[in-house]
């Protein structure tokens, strides 16, 4: 018997090195005991330990295997290391084995990887930070109970997404702490270590009551959007049983879900969201801006227009697109036959970013971290409104909506599927038109902009 000791439950590199050494030495799968350091007492294992050093012999595996193994190894099934090793040995003899999805071992390992993928996604989608006041600044703390060993694998996602916030993610296995520059790892925590009281709990309850409104969702759909297992970690889900009751009663015809009632809830939820955004400190931009400039327009709008960030005049007025770019947008909307009052107009970044120059405040482009930090709001607005078409005005808006860098010239003027559902349409930012010195070119570009708006609008028909 050989004992392969890994340093942690998610030690893929350790597994890989040991598996390589063992496979090169011709050790059969049933001759290896896999253990994680500290997970079992030494005297249970009598065998010869494996030095986890890469073997020098030639070793080839199909390209898809490392990806599969790197994910499946995070599963909480104690047999995963052994299963992966057994699969590795079989792949050496049958390199195309992974294509045989009827093979029980392939199916089992693929099932492990799929479960891990789902858990990775759920942590990203359902983790909720709560604000905690510390001496110098706010820290956001979240409690999460993953099913598998996915926390470290997800760390970079949260660092990228919330780069400018200070946050801690507490889980039973380990905790992650980000101070804006360095990510530290700490020991596992318990639920009691996370703040119990959410200062904005009432706001979120109103909000989620509308998002998961029985008039908008069937009970099954509600469960699908927010799996039951996650309810306990979300304060707003105290409302779920009540909502479910309402949904069932509606389905059985006991109560009528009127659009007016649904609209009322949505309006209240939107107001809750806007109030919450008014004190947003997700990134540093709030420090110098006058106020948060939230979106505006009817909650029932079928078309949403997304700009970059408020400008000088918007910052003072507290409303989007009221300055020169807004006037250009108004002209183009009118030419396209789109009634602005029927659209919802918002920005990817909700605070004005500028550089002071004498008495003037010069617009400065938001960076990727600021766009990411603010993306939370546009996602919430989108969830609430569920517009049929969302028009990104310029590259910043397109990036916020698609989560990737976009080249406007290449992707403008045609429908795209948005990651969060609904369709997107990319065009230029109206201030681009203001900067074109040549009159004839400016007129042409204006026409193209109008055509883009028209094209997006016709999708509604
Ligand atoms: N530019 C934008 O992108 N949004 C505004 O609200 C104003 C100018």
C-alpha cells in the first residue's frame, strides 16, 4: 500500500505531482491511499509515503483531462483523488476514453466536475456582503457555506469583482480577507462570526419581495433562481415562505395577481434600491462626487439605455443625461422616433469621476475596478426591470453589461445576448459625436447613431 498525502482538500498540484510519480512507477489505483494532511491519524496508514515530486519520465494525457481533474478535485467526495487517479491510469491505455460518456468512471468524474462548477457559480451569484463599520472605513463581510472545496478557486473572482472594496468572506473551511491590495487567508469561521444584523435588511426584504414576486414567477421558477439551500444565508429570504404561499394561492386561483399590484411592488423595490445606492461606498468615487446618480424612467420600460457615468451637470442635478451629452441623446432619440420618457436611462458607473483643473471638473474615464464595483447596481436594475432590450452607449457601458472588453466598431448595431438575460445592442456614446470637429463627419456619425437607436427600438416591435 502507498500513501499519498496532499496538503489541503483542494491541493490539485499535490495530487497531480503524486499521481504522476505513482503512474510512472506503475502503481495500481487500488494500491494507493489518498489522504489530506491533518485529515486522518497517521497510524491508520502503514504504507510507504510518496514524495510529491514530479517524475521525470514522459507522461501524456489528453488535453481535456487536466481541466476536468482540476475542477473535479474540488469535490467533497472523499473518493475523488482515487477516482481521478484510476481515470488517469485508464487514459494512458485508452487516450480517447473521455469521449466515451457512457463509461461509468468518466461519467462519475464528469458528474463531480459539474457539481463543482455549479457550486462555484452559486458562490458567485448568491454570496451577500454585509457592511460592517471599522475605525477607518467600511468592510464588507459575507458568510457562505459551499458544498465543495471551492473557496480558494473563487478568490480571484471576488478580488477582480470587488477590487476597491475591503471585504472578508467567511466559510467553515477557511476565510479570505481582501484589504484592497493583498488577499490574506485565515482559518475557517462559524456563522456567528459574520454580522447577524444587516443594517439594510428592510431595504433588501422589500427589494427581493419584488424580484421574487409571485406575480412574476411561478413557485418552481422561484426555487430555480434561488435554491432552497441558500435561503438560510440570505436575510431577505425570510420572506420566501410567504411569497411561496402567495404563489401557490395564485396558481390555484385563490388570489388574483394584478399587474397593478406587481407594478406597485416593483416601484417600491426600485425605490429601495435607489435609496440604498444613495449611500454607496463600493468604490472610492463617492468621496468626491456630489451624489449618486441613479437611473430614472418607468419601471415598466421595455428599453434601457446605459451610459458611462454622470458628467458634471448630472452630478449636480442628480439625474442622468441632462448635460450636453444628454441633449445630444435626446435629439437622436427623437430622430429615431423613440420616446425617452418610455425608456429607462442609467449609467454603468453611478458617481462622477473627474480631475479638478482650476475651478473646472474634467471628466475622467472610470477604470476596470470602478466599473466592476458598480456593476452590482446595473445588475440589480436589470433584474428589477427585465428590459427586453438594453442599449449600451459606448465601451464602458458595453463592458459593464457584457463583462468583457468590447470594440464598438466591431459589435455595434446588432442584437447580442446578455449574460443576465435579455438582448443587448451596442452603439457609440453621444459625447463621441460632440467631439467630432468635422461637420460633415459629425452629421454622418449622428445618422449612424440614430440608425442604431432605431434598430434597437424595432426589436421591441
Ligand atoms: N455621460 C454619460 O455617460 N452619462 C450621463 O449621465 C451623462 C454623460
